[in-house]
């Protein structure tokens, strides 16, 4: 306990009139409270209380200190209430850091919708593939595909990211549609250079693992550019499901090799609030969870 806490306990003790009643209010034992008062007196170098079997009374020093201790109590309560109001207020800034390709998908379909529903919330979005320290760098939320063992953070499943193999109708009209993963070896494939190692695409079917060496005219570490290249007919790409439901629904891209599964990667919504989210952060978290659930359902409808 700090000296400020002990000063507040002193004011509570005087108001209660006995160690027993004061200890009940403070949620501690009578012996613990008595020890705190002795430590406070030792720290200040004065006696604050006359202790008798039947009653407590203040010394001159205690009487002089009491108004200041009571004022500290009032100020502490004001601070607590201000904090509660801030926690319960929608007005204010929420800082969110997300991977670049995911953030680029947010701007129109998600962020504008959120801004219309919650104009009081100022959203500060950082697009960054680097892993930021949320506590040190002051972020309220993050979206991550890997959750590190950090006891300061709370993680909630957001969605499962699966790469879908896709191409434009124009490309397929010129080069034909691959019916098995092995046929990709003779196609122009658009490579994500973010992943190191050999340019291989992996597929699963039943208990079979298929590795295909792919090559093509473009390698890039940004899904957004690979998607644009696929829309232009430059080749076959593997892109995250969350950024494709509109293009698949309107036919600008075709979903290929549906019978073959690609790896599904869980994606998490992460925050540093152990004791509950501020209201403005909570509404954004709920909005993100609902938005990605709708996105999943739309994609399921496309694939039906």
C-alpha cells in the first residue's frame, strides 16, 4: 500500500469510529488496518490517534491531518469517476494496427460503414506488417495471424484466413482452366514474395498433400497488387478469402480448384485490456467481429 492509500484509510477510520467497522469498509482485517496506521504514524513521525479500549480520538497532529486526508479521498473518488466516464464514453480515439493487405480492404467496405454508425469515434488506423508492441506503442486493438505468448494481451478469434486460387475469365479463356493443382506448373502464377523459400503452392485433398512448383511474370509482397494483376488477366493468384467475395460474386474472378484445400490460418483480434475494454474500443471490436462473420457468410454463399 502507498502512503496515499494509508491516508485515505486514516480518513475512513476516523469516519467509522472504530478499527472493526473501518476494516469492514476497507475489506481488510482489523490487524492489517492497525498495522497500516502504525506505519503511517512512523512515516510521518507523529502520533495521529489516541487508542483506548472503548474509543478512538485524534491527537492534535491527527486533527490537523484529517481535512487533508479527507480532501485526498474526495479527489481520488473524482479521479475514479472521471476514469469511469472516459471508459464509458464513445467520444475519443481508438488506435488499430493491422497487416497492410487487410487494412487496404478495410477502407471502403468497413471503415466508412463504421464511421457512419459511430461518428463520435475517431479511428486511427496503421497499416503495418511489423508486429507492434501494443502496450508500449499505445494501440487499442490489433489484428494478427499469430498470437505470441504475452500475458499482457487478450486475443479473440476473428476469422480463418484461407487462400483461394483464382483467375479472371479473360485469363482462363486464353489459357484454359487448371483442373488439378499439378496443372498449375504450366500456368502463369502470381507469386507472393513475402513468403521465403521455394515457390511452391501446397494443396490438400483427403489425406493427400500436393506440392506444386509455380512460376510466373510477377512476384510481389502485397496481396492488393497481386489481386489487381489477377483482375487484369496477368495470371493465377492465391489470395485471402476476405478480399475476394465481391469479385467472386460478380464474376470478375473465378475460384479454381475448389475440391483442393489450402491451409487455413486463424486470425485474431488482440487487445491489451485485462479488465475490460473502454466502450469506444468495445464497439469497434464488436463491429469487426460482426463484419468478418458477414464476410464469411457471403463467401460461403458464393461457393455454394
